[in-house]
């Protein structure tokens, strides 16, 4: 996809370490969940959100204990989320849509695996879980129920559960041509996968050490995205979400929705006490790279 670039890939589970390496120039580009952008800008980290890569398409669930009959039953109960992550915002919005203020529950900070275990053991009344943990709870905890799923039209339209491309300011300033080629390569990979899902999933499985079945279960296959749990944006769709080319992204999203997404997450970080001020999106979003990638 980019024969003149020598990519070095690094897999890191810890987002704190990931963004520390990006902000100090030890990584040039990072693919991670989108919600960190406003926090990074508030902390004046030298990084930018460059565009969207994919959308949760059934990857995330809100699951409740068998004893819970309606959202109102969750008032005063322990609820597992990943604090500072999209799962916390997803849960808070869902609660308020169903007549429960987000601070009327006790949010417990647990990573997905621990949250699943807490659900099964009855320590928490509900949890926001992504696959495979959501399916694990529904299978092992008899009577547990899924009350919301990221594949529902309202969540797809909102675009909340999404991943993004981040770039370091130093990388863009010193090697902008390579940064643009990196964007082109990433989205060329998506196009190749869309056109050759069987072969591409095999390549991905070999590179990551996952089984082909697990890769297809996440990304989808011949019938993607319906046989997966994520929707991969192509360059045009990502550029539309950023508002740098005409037209609207899929799922009823609007041109330039990146700004609305930024404002939404910024608002919730203030609600949760993780941020104290509203940050202008221009401080942390740079869609010019994917615009140039399409030219």
C-alpha cells in the first residue's frame, strides 16, 4: 500500500503509554478510540486527531443483571464502566435517555474483563461491555439482558463509539509528505480489505496472531459489516465526517460531524470532572492530512 515507506508497527494495550509515546515523538501515528482528543488538547499535548477510522457496529453493549427490570431500577446501584473512555459516555447518555441521571448511579471503574467478571458474580447491576465480554456475560449469566447495542440507528448516527487516527505535531511539521502517504496507505488498506475480505482477514490474522474467525467476528467478512461488529470508513467517508469533502457520511451522519463529536465528548468530560473547560476543536483536530490524502 506504501512501498516507499518502512513502517514499524507497535501494539500497546495501555492508552496512557500510547499517548505518552506519541506526544514525545517516539510514535508518529496512533490508532485509538476517539474520545481522548479534547483531554489531550486541554493538557496541551502536541498531538492531533487526524480523522476517523471505524465505527462500532454492534461491538458495544449495555447489559444488566437479571434482577434489573427497567433502567430506573439502576438508581443507586453499582455500574461498571471504563472511566475516561467511551463506555462511560455511552452509559451516561443511555441512562439519561431513559430517565436516570448519570450521577444517580455509582459508576465503578473496571476494564472490560473485570467488568464482565463483576457482572457474572453479581457485584455490579449493569455494565458497558465490548465484545467478546458482552457475549460472555449474556451466555454465562442466565437472565441477563442487553438493553442497548451500538448497532442501533441512533448510536450509529451519533457516531459516538469510534476509533480515530492521531498524529504527533512533530511528525506533521517535519515529514508532512510522509504523514499524508500514511493516511493514503491506511485507507488503501481498508479498500483492499473491502474488496478482498477473505484474503485480507487471513493476512490480518497472521500478523496479529488472532484466528481468522476472531478477525472476521470483529471486522466482518464477505458480508461486512453485517457479519462483524465494526464499520470501517473509507477515505471519502472519513473525509466527509471531517468536513473536508462534500457529501454526508453513512448512517445519517452529517458533513463535518467531527466537530459535534468533539464537543459532545468535551461536555461529558466536564460533567465527569475530568476536564474543567471547553476546548475549541481547532486546538486538537487537523483534518488537512486526509484532505490532502484524497487529492
